[in-house]
C-alpha cells in the first residue's frame, strides 16, 4: 500500500473453538478440569464460543485408544464421545455457532457420511462442517469391517474420491425438490428423487440418496494437512485448511503457498480459509502470563509424560529413566517397530532431534522433564489480553492466516477468559463481529455458495495430471 | 392381565405419519419434515403425554410403496428422511424424561460407530437412549455401498419359488439376522468394555485411567472382527435399551438373543397371546438369560373423538392414495376411549404398545391428550415420570459389565 488510503475494511478474524483433545496438552490434573465425556462440558464450551461470537465449534474424532509399549496409554485424557452425535445435540443448544467435526474417510462409506452431514446441516439450519482426515494405520482398522490397511497413495486417492462422491450425493436432490403441496398431491417434484451414480476406482455406488438438499447445499469441507500432498488436496477440494503452522513466519509462507495453488483449480484466494490450531495463555502482565504458561507446561508434562514423550523420539522403552535426571546416553532406535500406536509420529528424523536435544540439555543443564517442557508443545500466544489480541490481529491482517482454531487446555472452562478479555478487544478493533447476522456457516465464512460436485471434478482433472498422485502420497497427518 | 398400572406406551414417529397420504391432511406439516423444530414439537408432545419412549424410523434407502421393492415413481408420497440417530441426539437436550430410540441399520454400518453413537446418545440424554436394530434386505440399498450384492427379494423373482419357500431368500434373510446378532453382540461388548470406574484421575501416579479396567473385546465373526475397547466410556445406563421389530420365528429368535424390547404385530387379542407365546418359546430356544423381553404390540392408529370421523379419515386417505392401506401391523380406527379398552383387552402377554400415529401431529395428540388420560382414569397408566433412565422405566436393572470381576 502506498500513501494515505481510504480506510479499507479490516480483514475479519475467523475464530473456532476446538474441544480439548486426548493428548497431554489437555490438563486433567487441574482442580478446574471437568469431564471429557459429559454433555455439560461440550455445552459449556459451545455456549462460551457463541457468547464470544466465534465462527464454529470443532470436535475431533477417536476410533481406537492409543497405545504405547503395547499398552493402552493412560497418562492423558482417554475416551471421547461419538463426534456426530455430540454435534447434533449441540445443534439445538447453540443457534448461530457452526458445528465442525472430524470424520475419518477410511472407516466410513460416502453414503453414510453424506447422510450424516446433510442431516446435521438440516438440523442446524446450515451450520455443518466436515474435517476430512484419513488414517494411516491397520491398528485403528482392527475396529472396523474393512480393516485398515491401504498404502499411502491409495489412501489419499480414496480420500479425494470419497469427498467427490459425497458431494455428488449432496447434489443428488436439486434445491426445491420438495413441493409438499397437499392440494395437488405432489410431495416430490420428481420421483424417485435423489438419483446418483458414482463409478470410480474406490467407490462404485448408485441408487437414491435419502436426504433432501441441505441449507448449505454442501456442508463446509475442512482438510487437515500440512505436507505438499495435503496442501494440494486442500486446494483441490476443501473450503478451509486446518494447519499446524502457528508461527508468524511459517504461517505467511504456508498461507502464500496454499493460496497460490488455488488458481489451477479455477478458485480465488478467498475460497480457501487458512486456520492454524493455536493455544494461548493470558496474564495481567507479560511476566504473569509467562509464569502461568510455565505452570501449565509443568501440568502438561508430568514426570511420567516426560518419559513417554522422550520415548516417542527414542522409540524404545525408557521407563527405567528418572524424569528429573539427564537424557539417556543410548541413541534412538528409529528402525525398530514403532512403540506408539494410534498417533502420528511427530519427528521426521529422530537422530537429528536427539542430537539437538542433547545439545540444548547440556547447554541449559536441563533434566528430561525440563527439556520436554522446553521443546514440546509451547503455547502459541502468551501475553496480556491486549498483547494476544494484537498478535492475533497481526497474523490475520498480514496474511499469516485467516483466523485460528483455538485449543484451550482445560475442559470445559478453558475459553472463558479469552472470551471475557480478548474478544472485546478484537471487537473494538473492528475485526470480530459484535452480533451474528442470519445466514449459514458458509456465508459467514465468506465462502460463497456451494460449487457443484461436477465443477469440482472438472477442475481437479488437469491438476491431477500435473501433480500426480505421488504428491498426495507424501501426506503424513493424523489428528487422532 | 398384567398389572394394569404397568402398561407401557411408546409412539413410533416417521415422516408425516404412517399413512402414505397422511401428509395431505389439514394440520400435517409436510414442509417441515426436515427441520429440527418439527421433531422437537413431536418429542415435546410425546413427553407431555408421559410416553415411555419414542422411536424414530430410518433406512439406508428411500421409502417405497412396496415392502420389497426399491425406489418407485410415486411423487404423491413422502420421500426422504434424516438420519434418525442424529434426530434423537438433537432431541436429547430439548427433552428431559422421554426415552429416545432411533433406528440404525446393522447390515452396511460399522458396529463400532453404532456403539459409540448410541453410547453418546445415552450421555447427551442422561440415560434415555435406546437403539432399534434393523436389517437392510434390499438389493437397492446394498448398491448404495457397493461392497456386496444382495439378491432381489421381490416375491416370485424369475425362476424362483415365491416368498420363504425360495431357498435364496431364506438363506439371505437368515444371513442378515445372523449378521445383526453379531452386530448387537459387538455393540454390547463395546458398551461394557470400560468399567464404570475406569477413569481414576490419579494425580500422584499421573494416570487418567486404570487401564486394567479397559477391555479388548476381541470379537471375530463371519462378517467382521472388532478388537476394542470402545473409544467411549461405559454409558450411563450401562447397556442402553436394544429393540427390534419382529414378525416371525426367525426375528423372534434374534430379539430373544439380542434385544431388551421386541415390537410385534398381533391382529387381535388371540393373536397377541399366540405371539407372546412364540416370543417366550424363542427365549427358551436361545437360552436367554436375564430379564425377559419386554413385548410391545404395534398398532397403527387413527383417533378422533368421534369413531366415525376416524374411520372417515382413513377412508379419505386411502382414496387419496388410491390403495387400501395394508401395513404389517393392525390398524385401529376409533376414539381414544375405545382404544384404551382394546389395549387392556389385548393386554395379556404384552407389556405395552408402540402406537404408530397415522397422521402427525394429529394422532399423536389424540394419544397424549385422549388415550393417556383414558388409561389413567382406569388406573392403567402412570401419572408422571418417576424414573430417570429408560431401563428403569422398563423395569430393567442396570446390568454389571460382562467384564467386571467379582473379586474386588
């Protein structure tokens, strides 16, 4: 921008509330922490997010309890409800908030997923969103008919085809298909309604869909993935991308990269929203916030958790080590079978990670636990409400993202303070709504009306030839 | 006669009501069938009438005029449905006492997902969840999944004997119920796979759960194998109520082996006694342990203050539909008071009734505002909701987990 400009309206900050997950980020040992399963907890977080004028609520999915060293992992919050059932129950509890849920493409069929999200969209008056993920492991597959294993390439091809088939099902009833005119005795304008046929490599299905076109036409599609393949998948098929890039520099790079991929699918930058997951800690002063952040980190990394986190890099049993003592002298064993099941590996090069950690531990004289507190899972935003509001706004205005999926660390009250103290500051800056207007989630996010399935398919054709399926195969992402 | 006051009543909700032309009646809300408000109003009405529970119909394919056939060209009947489990979930926070029993199919679905969905429905309703397990026998529905081919069930398919005499059909149906029994077994094991006290939140040891109280279910069957444990902790009722609709010996055995409640379709009082006898026989054959099946008689009802008006309404709707309505269950037309008499007369062997309103909301309101008071006056129905959980209301104790060890 050069020179004085007309005050162009500031970019609006998109905010979502992520129900805390089953990992050590969620602090269950705090006296404030409540049930991860009782509906009251979900209701509390959703109502808080709606009071804070958030765009949507986000609920992840679990399909197999995690294991480490061949045993069920018992140190973090364990146990989740069924995603769709909770979202449907929330649909009547909050009236404006979007309802986003993770549903695996691997252990479902398009007909059912399409039915469930179209139903949620009807019941919520147009507020449904689907976070599409695809699981990598036969371990989770042991709970399902189709088993688990698909090689990586197959898995992403299947996921892309799954989303396409789902969109075709959503398009199978035209808008206005229901006449419901008793005088002339016409219920549906065309009978039988909902005809569809999808004959692809992974799905060969045909018949009639049961759910009339929903208020959004297509519920919002979110894709979680940071790799080249994930970015391409999102550019080709998603409305929003859920990323881990929550630092400013990495965020700007990521943002520019994914938005630049849209043109080849005939899309404009506004049609794909970039939403990093982010955590936050507030304090009365910067020092106070840092102190609180450190206290939370200690709660998140108990001595037992510190050993388990270290094992995820060393890939061997370290239960004999003292968390308050020094790092093991032995090296990681990356070639051994993975000791962790049901969760993605977090470190690409364990030998290099171990080398860096050793250097850091020696330099700062850190115990295993202190090191784990230092190197894993630092909060994204730490500061005063004004400081955090300023950072969030800077990220959005300077195109490091379009907003955030906030992940509180306490169930269910972890968002209360943010809504009380940060939200009013964002509203003062004119970057967050002060009331909800009528409309669907899709409209609120500025996504425009749903693009027909046929148009998605046509746009994906040339790009699929250009990038090849191997790009998708690089994807490595689980949100267990 | 059973204890008069112990009569149970449920309402079966489907679209605009059970008569195919019901949506054309004044007062019907055909434009609202796919909205939350419609279902919330029906559930509230049923709860005001103190009904034990509502069921919500569903299927993995469109409604059809023929019981066997696939989608047809009838534009004059209701077509399309929302997912019943999700409707029930939305109703849970809006209601406080009534049981919620959605239909979910066993044939093409994942037992793991069904188990966590119903367990979660039990959480969001604080112990009011049930599940009506239903097989999907139609070839057209199998094609929606593309994973297997099912034979056409249309009677008299070319070159085959009619109905049950057809060995292809008999095998097919037996297979579907075998799979359904396995599906219910998996769902139930998963519900039990977390001990009630598995979550310990023990700060000194850093442990959130006691993993010795989480159990692999290791089910292996012909159609699927499931390792477990569930991702969802044991639901409030321990075992949510499982129901099945049954019209003959094979499904009676399925119900006896798998369900808590069976919906049956007697034609008259004698038939009701005979069916109850067959259900008890099926319980003996399958070696059922635990409480006996709660047997509910299904009836489609047209109710008006004047019996002639009810009969006229049925005639009018049959005329509009250009067919005599002939469902699988008996059809009652008359006054709520007459229906109260009939329910008590047929009562021997039955624990209660699942009434299918022919037209919604009209016939549901006749049940809640006419039939229920009539039964109450005769001392045959509750005056309130003394129980919180659906199991309690049906006289079913909360069962210990099958994995619980007696040694404490």
